[in-house]
C-alpha cells in the first residue's frame, strides 16, 4: 500500500491543529526545542569516551552503550544496547570529549525496564555549577535537562537514588547537545558535505544540473521522478511529475497548479525505493503560500506495508507551520494507525522562508529538528519502525481542496542523508 492509499482517519488526525507551537512533554520535562538555542544543534555524545563507576560486562551493558544512539535494552533482548551498573542504585557515568565543547542541555533515558529506575540524580561538569536532574521517566522516554550554555571537556551524571525494586541502575541513552564545526552548516544555505558525529553521509544532491519541465526523470533518474498517473492521499490531486518538477539555478521546483480541472502534484523519491533502516535526513526548502496544497515529507516502508510504521517530517499546509508524527509500528486497526508523540508539536516558523528540516531515526527513537533546533521526538521506543524505509518528498492536495486558480511553487535547495556509523 503506497502513501496515497492511507485512510481518511489518518488525514483527520494529522489535520488537527493545536494553538501551542511547542508543548510540554507528558512527564513535565522541558522539550529540547524550548530549551535549546539555534546554534546548539547536534547530539555530540557519540564523539565522547564513556567511563563509569561500574559496568555489566557479562551482559555487554557497557558505558559506551549509553552513547550508541539506540534507546533499547532489557527486557527486549537488548542488554548490549544499554549501560547498567553491575548492581546497586548509585553510581556515575562520565562522557569525556576529545576537545572542549559548548553545550546547553542533555537528554537522559532511563533503562527501559520497569523494575530499575533512577529516582535521584545530578549533573557535574569540568566547568560550571552542578545541575539537578532528579528522577527519570521509568520507561526509557527522554528527559531534557537544560542549563546555561557552558564550555566543558566532560559531563558526568551522578545517580544518587533508585526505586525500591531496583537491582541495577543505568541508562538506555545519554544525549549531550552541543556545537560542532560539521553541523553548523546544517542551518545555513550551503549543502553539508561531510560526515557528522555518529553519522556517515551516504547521499547528497544540490541540483547542479538544470532540468526543464518534462525532463527531470531523464536527468536525475526515474526513482527521483517518483509517483505518476494516480491520485494523491486526499484523492483530489494527481501525481504528474512531468508537469510539476523542474530544476533551474540550483533549485528543485514543484509547480503546484491545476490544468483542465485537475490539480497536479508530485512526489520525489531521492534515494530510490529500497530505502534503508535508520538514518538522518535533511532538506533545505521553502514554499509560496498555496491554498489547498500541503507537503508530507516522510519515511515510508519499502515493503509498502503501513503496519511497519511511518515517520513524517515536515508535514503541513503550504505555507503554514509544520508538525511531525510517527505511526506506531504494529498498531494497525480497521480505523488506521496510532501516532506518536501523543502531544503535537509545531515548527517555530512557517515555510515561506528557507529552512532546514531534519529527521533523525535510530533504534527506539525518532527526533525532528527545524533549523537545528529540536521540535519533537517519539515517546514509545517499541513503536519506532525497525525495517527499511524510503525517503519520500510528497506534495499533495489538502483539505479543503485547491481552487482552480490556486498555484505556486515549493522549492528545494538541497537534500542529504546519513547512515549510522
């Protein structure tokens, strides 16, 4: 089943609009997008060396597993995907960076089992005052701890207490958000052309070859040209890439318009239909204000089995604010899929200006960023997709449908993708 075949139920859910641009997380923590400034843009923990007061080597629950970008662990059979003490409720884990870094928040994920839980903790640094981190959600969901920006060579979590049932405290993941030279370009105009901490660049396109209408597929490849000849998700538009897609002056242009009473849209497939499992995807784009049209840039199952999940970002009417969502793996019912996070979040600005939208998909966690600032993240690790997905840049009709005179341009400056390393 392709993306355009999703039920009207999904459309109703994703059309729901809340007035708050950034919502407070269910556990009361401050979302990273609210805490972080625009130049604090990457989880740099994987560049550090992790040491701990103890680590469970027998089960492979090493300190280094707290910075592997995977939120998982016991009882899912992933003991080697988390850090845990050998035993006990108290201990510490330190991340030491190869050079000083500027950081302003961390995100802490407790072990995902419901028996062991950190109920008291604080952060200490190579420079600056300590910060209370308190109790962590008892299911692996991230807790953001924000503080004034500081330059440090190490950061340490000190676990001071655990719930009564705790056998061995630890972490599923320890994120540290800070600046790096490689990531600073992600919110600017130039296409990133290098690896990032924890990520290996696998795809980049900045549209250096012109392609008039009707020639995009022959110049950039038929997969890039995407869907053709059938209806869009809402049923009011038709995929017509040869009448919509062109490239000029380094910009991919979607000309969304109506011909002979038919609304014309397009869906480009940058990396082909096979897709990959896990990745980081960034796109720099803008749009005109085009009534009746929307975008849904998404990761869609390569198998076309919607029950494997779906990851949407950015999604929204043109040129409104954008909102992320992830369809929970295995949640299919006759009414459609369930989506995460439970509280909607929105981009801080609309899409009329140039912006970079980034999706980070790792095992058990998806994060969405707007110009380097986190907008939202998933909250249910077991619902995150685990099978190959293809990157799909979908422009389509919205509700209500466009008028015959509604027309405009969606423009893409560059796209790039990464694999975990």
